[in-house]
């Protein structure tokens, strides 16, 4: 299998897949200048087992939660794509259906649709009460135990070459060979430590005392026994492999019918809140004993399903009434998403399921499968309605504009629609 795994054709295919969204970066351009010679050198190192990961680029992301990212070199990303392409078919067929993120066709919108479908089923379309429990693994990526993860992979993978490549990438310590990117793009108003400079936003280095990442979320303080670097394709795939043990436990042992996971966010639905509390205690014990993980310190309590389930920056709720597939997904991050309706939440009048967030100022609309009348609803101060007018004015078809139109029609007498139509000059008899 080794000649096929490290063949030039396979390396070229993974190189093309790796440069798809990274072609304009500096490392990608340097590799592309002599791609054939670089791929042949990489092939020789892999076959002789002398390949080792190179220097990573460490930086801190801006946003509500600053995160520590280790971006691998472009040359190493080709090897990551090569390994994941061989491991993914083995593990993908064993994953549960309701495991989302970092899987084909399992993105944020797919997870939101699936959660809405679960809410409809557990509440019988809003006709019976149900409860939701949302759990979160504390410091998930920095807390992954590497030896435990390798034992899980070793049980399913028998090929010695794939095992060797997994060991080299998994037990590599990126904190020993990295280059810290202290200056990022200028984005005033975002948190993440540092100050604005002429070139951009300056972030303190890990060796300084003002590093914005806490010790429990950084790879610099956990040694090489724990933690996967955020930013690598292998880390995203191995995260699903690691928590698949929890998915199988919840579905097979606990018998939870309505269970959904998005990376480290867990959501359980039931008609009995006491059953959710019992499941929470057993999940916490399983994570501590088997995976050496822990839930967040904030104790999560079951909440009524009618109030919605907070998930991925929004709230997924199921309203009583006729079910409908239309939903409006609203961004609650600092950067609002611009919708085609110009900032107005547009939904059918009979829609029973809606994904929304109260503090958003724009939405991204997805169309309904069946035709129905749409009613524009303004969201937030300064938002624009479907017709492009300001929020102080009413959109055509809204309740306020209909009242104003009816008031003007009553004060002005009969409407133009009730008046007899006058014949046009061209249609009058000669």
C-alpha cells in the first residue's frame, strides 16, 4: 500500500486540493514555483520515513473569544490532506447521522435544520411540552489526550504506513517550532488583546505576560500530552473521531433518541426533564473516565423547548402551527450578514419553525419549498425593509403600512379600486 499511498499522482491530487483556497498565500506561491521538484522531494521523505512537520505560524484570532491558532506550512498541509483522505472513509461510515461540523453536507445550516426537525418531532409540532439540555465541553481542543486518541485510531486502522503518519503528526509539538504573527489586520472595536498600530493590530507574544489566551486554552502550558492545534485539517477530523466515542455512548447506552452534536456542543431533547438530568450526570462521568474531558463549569439546566435552543450563535425554536421548512438564520456575531431583503427578516405567515436571534441586525434567508405569502418583519434599529426604505418607514404589505393606507382611504373617501373605471380615449367609440 505504501507505493500507492505516496505515489506522485496521489500527492499531486492532494496538492491541487490543498491550494484551492490558499493559492495566493506566500507559502503556496513559493511551493508552486517549483511544484514538481517539491513534490518529488516530499515523496522521497515520506517513503524513507524522514519527513517531519515544519515551522507553524501561530497567531491569535480577533472576535468575542480570542483563539490560539497554529497554521501548518503549505508543504505539511499536503500531507494532512493525504492522511485525512485515507482515514476518512474508515471512520465516516461509523459516525452517527447527527454529528455535524467538518463533514461533507454537515455544516451549520444542516445542523440547524436537523435540530428544528427534532424539535418538531419531540413536541409533536408544538402540541406537547418538551425540554432541551445543551452541554459544552470545556476547552475541548487543548484538552484532547493524545495517547487516548491514538488508541482509538489504532483500533480501526491496520495499515502500518497510516499508523506511522498518524504518530508523526499527532505527537508533533508545534510550540517548539513556530513563528508568531504579532500583527494582524486592523479591526477597531474587536477584542483579543493588543493595540492598534500603523500596520495593524498588535498582539502580545506567548512569552510576554500580556498574552490574551488563558493557560487552560493554550498549547504552551499543557505540554505535549494534550491538545490539538486549531487550524489544521487533521485536528478537525480527529476531533470528530475523539467525540464519536461519546456519540456511541449516548445513542447506544443511554438510548437518547433526540441527540445532536456540533464539534463540542451537545444538545439533548426529551419530554422528561429528570431524564435529561440523569443523562447529564452519566455523560459527565463518561467524559471524565474514558476521554479525560470535562463539561463547562457553568451547570446547564434543562430549559423548555418552546423557548428555543441556543445553538451556534442563534436560537432554534419551534412554534405551534403548521410545519414549514422555511427558516431565517440570523448572525449574532459582530459582523452582520447582509440579506437580499436589505436587512429585514422575511418569513412566511404560516411558518412554524424559525431560527432567530434577538440582537441581530441582518439575516440570511433561505427559500421555502412551497409557495406562501411572505411578511417582512424589521429587526433592529436602523435596519432596512424589503423595499429598501429605512426602518422608520413601513414596508409594503406590513401591518403599519396597511393601517396607514386604510386610514387614508377612510379619510379620503372611497378607494380607487372601488371607483368605476373610466374608458381610455383610444377605446372610446368614434
